[in-house]
C-alpha cells in the first residue's frame, strides 16, 4: 500500500529546483543528527546508530552526485566538506560525541541556507 505521505514528499520534491532538493537533503540530515543527539541523551544506542547511518547515507548520496566537470572548485569544496562531515559522524557514533554532531549540524545549516537562497533565485 502506498503511503500518502510519500506521495506528498514526491510531489513536493518534483516541484523544487535542484538547489531546493539539495537543501531538503541537508534538512533531513540535520533532523537525523538531532535525533541521534536525543538518542545519545536517552542511551538509545540502536536509535543513535540508525540516525547517524541515515545521515551518512544522505551525505554519501550528495557526495556521489557531485559533478566535478561542471562544479569545478565548488564541487571539490563540497567533496571536502562531505568527507569531513562523514568522518566526524563516524567518530561521533563511536564515541557518543554530541559536540561532533552539533558541529556537523552547524556546517550543514550554513550549507542549507546557501542552497535555499540559490533555490529562491531560480
């Protein structure tokens, strides 16, 4: 059975420019990381692992989608940021380090704002 919420999300994403879709990806990662922080505080290790794994999956998808020919230096900078964030998330997962998660959230909030601004211009 098709979940009506999934249809809503698909319709919303279909209507967004690429920059808006990327911003939504960051938004989802941030939500997962906030969930991971909450799960660390509640000592829910399985939940924390699930949240961080989802965040890494989305970051990896964004990373794989980089076009270095068209994106040049910007794509390379994003590659470096994504690699850094993934490494930080792996360490945060290993050490239950909420500060590393907060640091990644701050980085992604900055990126999200830039992509949202770009989406509004297109």
